[in-house]
C-alpha cells in the first residue's frame, strides 16, 4: 500500500500532506506470502479553499439616492460617441452595396446649400486636425507648411518600404492642398479596400500634430495611385443611379453607412441633380445619407 502511495506522489510531484488518497484495491497475498495482486490507490491534490470574500458595508446614502425621484435632465440627450475624422478613400469600389428603400424621413430634409455646408465642414480624410486640442498656440500653421511636413513624411515612408514613387502637389483651392503619390507597385500603400491608405492618413495626422502644434489652417488631402479619385468617381456614378430611382419612384432611398468623406461626395453629387436632395441620419460609424424627393413632407 505504501509503495502505491509513493508511486502516486512521485507522479503528481507533490508532498504527502498536499494529497488525499482513495484505496481502490487492497493488496492480496497467496500461498507462502507471495503477492497475488498489488494495491491500487487513487490520489489527487487537495483543493485549496478560496479566500473568503470581504463583505461590503451597506451604503445607506446610495440607497437613499436610488429611492429618490430622478432629477430632471433639462431635455438633453446623452452625448453620442465621438468618432475620429474618417480618412478619404476608406473603402474600395467593390464595396458599394445596393441600399434598401426606406420611407421618407420623419424630419424635413435640409436644403441643398446646408447639406453642402454641413458635409464640407467635416474634414474627413484630411491630414489636418482643427479640433480644440491644436489651439495650444496662437500661431497658425499654413496649409503649405502642413503640406511640407506631410510630404516629408511620405517620402520617408516610401524609402522605409523600398517603394519608388513621386509625390505631386496640387493646390485645390486657397484652403486645400492635395498630395498625390504616383508610381509603380503602390498597392502596398493602398491595401485591401484602401485600409492601408487609411492608416497612412492617420499616421500623417499624428506626425503633423507632433511637429506643428499651432492652429492648422486649411487641410491636406492624400491620394495614392489615383485610388481616391477612382473611388469618388465610382461612388458618384452609384449615387446618380440611386437618385434616378428616387426621381422615378418618388420614394426615398437610404444608402449604406459611410464615412464623412464619402457622405460629402454623396451630398455634392445630389446637389447637382434637380428634384432630389439629401439628409443624414444616425451617428458615426453608422451615419448614412438618405436621398429624398425635393420638398418631401416631414
């Protein structure tokens, strides 16, 4: 029996005080004291008792607060989730899904001019950040200075990835500069459905915020291999087709959720079409654009 226990302890690698045994079979002896069958035991590690939990003292003040009537909130709704500005060229051309038709929205659509202003105020994929966090200094960083910093970052990125490419600069307007990377084998910087291009936008924003702490005037856009331009053209074609359906059927159409830049493309495209207008519903990342007949009732 002792030999069986020792063998079990050796197998478990523990001391005898840490184990408990169950005898399965006693040893049997035959004639002349010979062992006919050996002893069999079952051993297991003695479980340790969990540490007792400390009882919490009742919180009378909390109970009184819960029993009290809720205070008025002044009609304010809880703040929604604040999303980081979406980079341009978020998804590829193959991600356009047919939107489901929905009844006209329950609130009156904004006029076309307000749509343009609202969507244009969101910088989307621009590499600048005009949030309050950048107002640490009264010195404004011009859009050309921002473009210099981001262009230097892109050049270093091309070298680090051993990718050959040229960086062109285009002054879109007084407040906007576009940096376009052109070359061969740029798919590495675009990624599936533009995911790598999105990451490049985020990195460029981080670099800009660290190197230029003043107020950022204007915005800088990045395009790689013409991906952003192709994406916008494909989205505009899709939106025109949906607007034609709204004109033909007189029924509003709700598009799939989009980032801020794609929503701006939708607003700008519909602005050029008579008889339809747009409104936005939901909050990021599920915010979407609805195309409605112009002058539809609320």
